[in-house]
C-alpha cells in the first residue's frame, strides 16, 4: 500500500520527540514490509492542508500522528472516501486509538500498521461537524476550559493539569437547563451539570472509550446529580469505568440526538474530542455507521 505519513512537529507528545528520527523509523518499518511511503512533517495548522493534500493525492493510507482532536480533523476529511486512516497515538489519552486496539507505543503501532487490516467504523457529528469520540457540554467542557489556563509542556503535565481542573470543576459544577430529544421521541426538559454524547457506548471497567466502534449508535450520558457530595461518587465511578451501575448518570442510546440549551448558551462552551468549541442554542447529533475506513491490528495480534 501507499502510505502518506503526516506528523505535526508541535502536536501532542511529538513536541517532546525527535520527529525527524521518528519519521525515518516509520518509513523504514513500512518499506521493509513492502509499502511505499512519503512523509510530511508540518507545524501547527499546516496539518489541515497536509491532510487535504493527502486525501486528494494518490495514496491508499493516510497516517496521522496526534490526539483525538487531530484524528477527528483527519476523519472528517476521509469520511466516506476510499482512503484508509492510520492513527498514530501521539495524544494525551488516545481514546479512539484505544477503541481500535492500536498499541500506544508509536513504534509498535507502526509495526502493527505494516501488517494491519482495513476495518470500517462509525463516525459521529454535531451540527455536521465530525467527531470520533465525544461531544460534551457543561461539566467536561468546564474541566477542559480550566485545564487550558494551566501551563504544561508534556503529556504528564497535561494529565496533572486535568486532575487539578477536575477537582475544581466537580466541586463547583455548572447548572444548566436543557431539552433532550432522542430519535423521534418527545423532548424531555431537565436540569443537569453536564451531557456527553459519544461515538458508540463506552465499555465497562476501563477508561471512557467504546469497545464496539461499529455498533451504530450514539451514547448519551446525562449527569443526574448537581450536589457536591454526589459529584465525588460520579468522579470515582468515571475513573473506574462504571457506567451501567453509576447512579449519578442516566445512560441512553440513539441514532439521532437533539440537544437544546434553555440556559444562556454564552455561559457554557462545548468540547469535541477534547477541544473547546462554540456552543449553539440547538445541536443535532447523528451517528454515521461505518463511514470511516481505519487500519487496525490483524486478528492474531
């Protein structure tokens, strides 16, 4: 296969690595397996142009190094195309890569891709903007906003900043009134501290990512409690990967979700795949079954 490898020199964990050396190792591994490789090292927003150029080019596989935000950008460009996305897990949590069982060590991931198989998985969208993992308003968006005020220059630094921001967000949760419509049902009005809509339901007993990335549903997680003492249990259950038994969260599934914010939406941002975005008064979310081709480990791996 023909690989186009795109690495953001200042993106995710790549900022702490010798990216030129990494690019050489990637090319060597793939070429030894009989593939053709072109590498492109870019900076900042140049990754968008590089992805678009790869999508319109002659390659079969677009390999992108970055976190879920970078991956969702690439996935949006590759949606419903004949090209395959290979995810080099260079973000902080790499939740979509975990869902696809891709090794988190970069060299091991490339070795897997050299013998990998193509699989079709789902994508999700919020007002036509593609995401691969989660759209959220309220609590999670506040956590990210507080975290971004910290200074960090490494993956561990970002994780520690997330822990500090989590304490502040959970002990001073937002208060929102929303209208929620699942598929063709009636709108339900409710008060909540946060809502998350995910690309397939989270699995149990681990970090929040889907065990079945091609099930064809949206997961809808509505924080039931707003009391501080209950938020402690909410945070603990989330850390332990408890969703079905989590009494602080109502869990639903649907193919289409309409989320209407009845509070002043200027007060609350939203987050998509870990990046803050502007929040509209009404957001319509859809699942797009098997809309993305990805390279994953072979079954024997």
